[in-house]
C-alpha cells in the first residue's frame, strides 16, 4: 500500500475537532443552532476559527489532573495546620468574604454562560473553546469554595454565600453585571466575558486578590491563584481570538462589537470599584493602590491593547477618560459608603489606623487629605465616643450599575452626579453619563433590573425593617458592623493571645 | 511569627456552609463533593429577561416537564466535582496512552485482516460524529438544566464525549498511518452510506430536542444504552475472535467509561422517577418514544457490523437496557 502524506499538527487538530461536524441534511443549521444570528453578528466561515492551544481532551485531563493533585495537597495541609492563623490579621478575611460572595458566583455564572455559547455557536472550534472554558470556570468556583471552606469554619460572613448572592443589596452589582451578559445572545456574552472582562479587566480582579493573599499570608488562596493562572491565560487568549475572529468575518460586526465593548468595559469598571476599595482599605498589607493598579493595567496595558486593535477599527471604550478622572476618588467614596452601611453588610468595616491613613495620603496626594482623611478621622473619633456612625436609610441605586448614587463629579468633588431619564412614564436614576447611556440604548432590558431597595420597599425582602431584611439575607449579628467590635476580632485576639491594645499596635 | 498551636484550643464556629447543612440536615463536616455542588446556582431575583427566550429565566425549572421538589437530589453517585473528575480521567488517559503506544510499538494494526480494518473504518470510526453530537447534547443539558448536581455532571459528560470522539479519531488516524484517508472514508459513510442514514437522522433530531431531560433520556439512557453494548461489547468481541486484541485495547477507555456513565445515568433516572408518578410516567413515555426509533435505526448498522450475529447483539443490548430501567423503577 502506498504510504499517504502524513497530516501536520494543524490538520491533526482539525481532525480532532472541526472535522467531527458534518453537513446536516435532516435538519437545517438554523434549527440546530437557532441562537446564532439574532444579534446581527455575521460569520461567513467558521472554519477560519484558529484555536491557539490545540488542546485535546487527553492532554487537558493530564495537565489539569496534575494541577488539581497539587492544589488539593496544599488545601489539605492548610486545614491540618490551622493555617488560617497565618494571615496578617483578621481584617484580611474581609477581602475573602467579598471574594466568596461576589466573585465565586460569577465563576459559576461563567461556567453556565460558556456552556450556552458552547452549544450555541455553529463552529466546532468555538464550541470546544467555550466548553473548555466552561468546565475551567466550574473548577474555579469549586476550588475557591474548597479553599475558603477552611476560613468559613473559623470566621463569620462566609457561611451562606449563594443565598446572599441572590438577595443582598450590594451583591446585585456583580449579579446584575453577569446576568446582563447571560441574558444576552452568545456573541454578546463572549464579548462581555471573554474580552471585556477576561482580557481587559481580569488583571485588576485577579492581581489584587491573589497578590493580596500572598502579601497577607493567605497561602491557600495564593495556591489557588497560581493554579488558576494557566487557565486564565488560556481564557485571555480566547478573549482576544474571539474579538479578532468576529471583526475579520464581516465589516458590519464592528459597530455592534464596539458598543458591547463600551458597555461591558464600563459595567466591569463599576464592578471593580469594590475590588479597588478592597485594595486601598481592606488589605492589612497593601499591594498597590487602586490608582496605581488602574494606571498600570488599564491606562498602560489596556491602551496598548486598544492600539493593537485599532487596525480593526476598534477604539478605546467610550467613557474611559471618566474612569481615569475618577481614580483618585472612587475607592474612598465607596469605603465610606460601606462603612456607613456596615450594619447591613456581610463583612466588617473600620477606619484605617494612622499609618494606613498616611499610606493613603501618599498614594492619593491630590485628594485624600483634602476630601477624605478629615471625614475618616472624624468618624474614628465618633466611634471612640461610642457613636459609631451607621446610615439608617436605604441607598438610592444607579439603575444600571446598581452601586449607590455616591460618586461625585471629579471636576467638582463635593457634588454628587445625578443623571436621570424617563422611560415608559417612569423616572430612572444613574450615577454617570455612561450608565445613563447604557440604559438608553436598551431601556426595555435595563428597566427590568431587580433593585434591592425598591424590592425592600415593595415588601419582597422579608419585611419592612432592617432586621427583617437582614434575617432574610441570612445575616447573623456577627456578620457585619464595626470590625473592632466583631467576633472575628475577639476570636483572633484570643487565638493569637493578644490583648486588644497589642492588636491595635 | 511562629504560632504555638499546642497552647490553643481552636474550636470551629461551624463545620460547613449553611447551604450544605440545610441540604444534609446536619451541622457536621461535609464532603468536598457536597460543598462544591449544593446551592451554588442562582435561583431567584433575576434581573433581565433573556433576549434568547420570551418566557424563561436564565436558570429555569420549566426548561423540562420533569418536576423535582429539590433538583439537588439528583446527586452523582461518583461524587464528581471538577477535581475528582479530572484526576480520575487523568489516570484513565494515562492507561489509554499506554494502550495506544503498546499497539503502535508492536505495530499490531499491521496484522489486522483487511476486511476487519475496513469494517472498523466503516462501522466504528463514524461514531466519532455521534460522540460529537453527544457532546453538544450534554452541553445543552449543562447550559439549560437546573441545579448543579445534574448540570455539572452533564458538563463533565460533554467533555468526556469530546475525549471519546478524539480517541476514535486517533484510532482512525492509526488505521491509515496518519493520512486522514480513513477519517474521510468513514465520514463519507456517515454522511451517505444508507446503513448510517437512519441513525444520522435521529442524531440530528436529537440536536433539536428542546426538553433537556428528554434529551438526557434519549441520549444518555437509550442511545448510549444500546450503542455502547453493541459496539464495545458485541462488535469488540467480534474483532477479537481472530486473536486481534488491538481494538479492545484501543477502546478500553470507552468500555470502562460506559460502566461509570451507567451508574450516573441510572441514579438520575431512579431518583427522578421515584419523586412522583408523573415523573415516572413521563420518563417511561420518553423511553417508549425513543427506544423503538433508535432500535430500528441501529438495525442496518448492526447488520454491517455484526453480520449474522446482528439480532443477537441488538437483543443483548435491549435486554441490558431494559434490566437497567426496571432496576431504576421505571414502570
């Protein structure tokens, strides 16, 4: 028998993926992939999809299996050695509380969303890439749960994360962000999550939490971070591949994609404000300031990315300048908000000590001493007098990003931004021009948002008083409020043999 | 700083997450499987109506007519969360790798009689396309199913099916010295050979089935329940009659995988059917709908694969499946 020409790697990988599909003849492609064209994205040739990794399942199992063995060995050791006592101090745990209640559910959402795109796209390459990311995201949700499980045994605020995610007022920020993408079509979802989030913004989620963990002695979370890193780099590569593929397929796709990039950049940025607050206020040992992070990961790296995409006609996301103008105000305003609503949060808040205030003064020379330090010092004095401040009202939320309407105009930092629009006879409120514009582009969808304060007033959240609502959230008396008075703090001092004075010093 | 843990008696405040304690009714420590699974999927207060459906939520119990009081009861007897699953599969792929290199090293395929080689190409290798459809079907269940217990298992099953499609592809490539000719021939058979058309038609019909639980019954219970015994038992036995062990070695992953798949599928069917008479009747109806069609579609294929042993092979497969459904309590 004549020996035929051998296939090269690329042909072989195609045999393992693209060639598995066939020409349907008993059903139409439209019947089998009914969600592939309602968004207006035009794909001429799915076979042009290039998979940068050419990862077959056997190789996937081999690599991932090795990583999981190592990861769980560390998690086991962590549990056996009471390693939760190795963190800098108990304030650090509050970063994990935000992570488990706000981020882990998003990993799960990504798992389901990529399952949807993995079934919806008509091209095998895009299906397989989506499906692998889907199962990776399940991994991330579950390894985070297993890592933080140990902390849940000893600290408050971590005990019912998914119940809280579905209900709690500030968790509607990540929930609505992700559901915006999940309720869209497959192309919008993948642009939102693979590109705008994974590619453009993920460093600003991952770096603060994982480096924060490293700086603060949380070896379990660091271990998770390292283990997830190679998955994340695959996901980022997919994000860029997706955008380029769609743009190369048809010129009509450009304006649609640009609008999605604009929208999810802004919504993702608003969501990251909470991470910024964590960076500046919650880590006992700080990694970098929000301002420095934004400059490095968005203003420099993000700019380079968009320069690279300019040849496709893609421009920097609309309103990006606004994010830069706000960078010296954002986290201080947000921390003060959560401090004020600390009785209604599942993590603790506090006023930074003097050395930490000095750090903030140094990192935010133009704004901190002028606008924020005096307020924080005043609140600390009030606390010492036994008058810890809590805001008893419910905040008004932005209809789009669902963050309380607390942000000010950077050009006039003592004046809050209020924007509004009328739709179907109802008035809707926004924290920014960007959030308003997102609404006005899709008013039917965005007007449906489940705004927690509205729902509380309508009687859908357990009752008419704050204690009723907190009970509905499954908050215990130990979950929120001032850190100094918390059970976490008391236990920590007990475990470490510290008196409160030593702890403060 | 060194922590002197000997002097500290640190009592945990709680042993597991509340959502797990509510599910088990116990405050005790819970398995990694349960902590990774129970209550993880959002259930209420969805913000936006999906653009892809006028009347369904992002996660919606009404995506199937099966009704469960608690969807998390559809637990996986293998207790697979991602880590357990991927570690198990990495061991299996290790074994598969050894088998493939054993066959390759000894050039075992060279001694394959021509008619057997051609038979493998025309009646076995096309199954890679069916496995690809099974991958899409399980991805559908994972996307639109309800509760992590079943959706995560469907997601893992989807990836398993992709892996199996790739192992079959690899067999195809080994049969033709990596030229791709065997894959071309087998794909042409799948696309045009009359023996394959009834099952290809059914496969395409399945890809348009809307109710994800019906799809679970059609794909994972009925089609797999007939196809796997037919191919990996009857046909595999036939290939080894002439002393050829290479086929059995190269498909060991699949036959092992199927034993495990059956445990999961039967457990899901059993728990869903035990939930209510209406579930039981509905599952029974779906079996009645799909089984005769699939069986009929497999006839010409069984004929090509098994020749005069075709009827016996199909009968054995049906007997296995019906023993399973009886055991799962389907009336």
